[in-house]
C-alpha cells in the first residue's frame, strides 16, 4: 500500500518541472483542461482497479494530471493580474483550496467507515467535470509567441533525479530498504541533479532557468519556502498521532480538530494584502516565521488535561500565520521575475514546494523513530512526551529557517504588496 502513495508523489515530481514549458507551447487553457481531464480519468481508473499493481499504475496517471494543475493555474493568475493585484488575487483563489485540508480528513474517515474506499476516487469525477466546464467558459489562454524546443537532456537528468529523491523520501523508514540502499539512492539522486546543474550551463533553452536564483526576492522566496516547510510540513503528520494515539480521540474528532487551521486561513485571508502593504515582505517573513516556530513549541504543552477550546484557539492562530507565510512566499516568487520567465519561475516554485512537503513528512517520520516508544499503546503518556520532543525539533528548525529571509532588503517586493511599478524600484 505504501507504493500507492509513493507512485503519486513520484509522478508529481517528474511532471511538475515540464508544466511551464507545456503551458508556453500549448497554452494555459489546453494544458490546464488536460490536467483536470487526466486527473479525473486517473481517479476513475483508480476507483475501478482490480488489483494493487493496476491501482499503482493508475495513480501514476492521476499524478501526471495533478502535477500540472498548481503550476499552470498559478502561472495563469500571474499573467492575468498585474503585480500590484497579485497578493489579493492569490489570497482569494487559494481559499477554495483550503477546503480540502479542512474536509479531507473527515470525509476520508466517513467514506472508509460507512461506504467503500473506491468512493474516495469517485468523488473527484463530478468535481473534475465541473472544472472542465469552468475552464472552457472562463480560463484565459496564454502562450508564448516564440516557442522553444524541449530540453530533453535536462528533463531526463532533472526528472530522474527528482523522482529518485522523492521515492527515497516517500518510502523512508521502510524495512525493505536498508540504510545503505537509501544512502545510495540519495547519492545517485544528488549526482543526477548536479548533472542537471552542469547541463544548464551549456543549454540554450534549459527546462528550468536556474539563473533565476540570482534574483534576491526569488531566491529568498524559494529557499525560504523549502526551509520553513521542513518544520511546518511535519505538523499534519504529528497532529493525528497526538490526537488519536496520545489523547485517545476518534478519527472523526481528530479530523474536527484539524479544521480550525483551515477556517482561520480562509476567514482571515483577505486581511493579508493589507498586512504585507503595511509591514513589507522582509518584516512579515522574518517576524511571521519566528511566530510560527513559537507556536510549534507551544503545541508541546498539549496533553490529556488540555481543554479542547484551548487546542482550537492555538490551532486557529497557527492556521492564520501559516497561511500568511505561504501567501507571502508564493507571491514574492514573482515580484521581480519578468513575464517571459514566469513559467519557469512557477515550475521551480512548485517543484521545490512539492519536495519540501515530502522532506517535511520524512523529517517527521525520522523524529518518530527517535522519540516515540515502540510500544506506545501501553503507555500513552510516554507517547505524548515523544510527540512533544518532535515538536521541539520542528519548532527549532522553523526558527532557524528565519535566517534565509534576512537577505531581503526593505522595499523588496513592494511592487507586489503596495502596487508600485517595478521599474521604480
């Protein structure tokens, strides 16, 4: 069953980098519609799969479609709205996406408990069909006039390197892989990615423009996105363990306690443009990252005697600050990037974001190996103590990630947050 999860992540890692080139060549409308169609078809085939091997193959197809939705959708927004309206647009369109983390755990528990696991995949079908209609009616079609050839060599090097890295991280802790085998996989992945870096030096049209990292705002946003998510990304992994195993709550109760984070992010999303305009990207990202780290430390106080209302308040506040963090980093990526390079910037940001999520879960998994007792069911208090230690580590990692934002200067990103012209910076 682990391969069912790993196959989807592997497919995402391979196809996200090529999404920008496909959008430039075939147009955002066709690529986005194809992504929804492939994802919906893959969901249907997953639902009717008769064995585990067919299910894994269909998950690869599903991941192929899912990989292009976020980068191409983000690219469409960047090209539709001016940079001065980008924060407000990004904040608004991300609200529906927050419904998933809020309803997903509850819906999954209800489906598995009262229906059938296949329904999890069938739920995507009507949503996908509605999405196709909405794309046909409303999505603008952007494409580059001067089409560049596909960087096949770069696709092979980068795609295989990212796929191998994602696979090793996804199966982290599996007993079938020895430590030496995992280290060998990581080493080969590092060599392939280094090979891609060398390849881009001589490539006329590289698949991903690594020269974008020379731009301070882009570099800070992408690197910060990766480093902060190493700590934040492990929280959704640890919370269900703490709630269900440590506190003895049911899966439904655990899912309900995950909702305040998404509710905060949705309800307070429209206040974020004003905060960025007043404080600026440097001030927001430095102070906000510190606050998030402190909140993760605060989660280490949650125990069997903690009132539910206090947990809800802590998670609600944490949800607001993490949402502000994501919005700030996702919009800062495009602050000083030209329209011509927007597709590559979107692909790089989406690739790093996917990797950071996988790294974050792997980090949390590693912490459970070190801190959680093997026979935790017989001693819940010992298990809670182990989760608290994991929170300490993740909180410390988040606080350290603040360093990456200190290279930002006052005024960086003002063209996005305050509506100033980039040429005036």
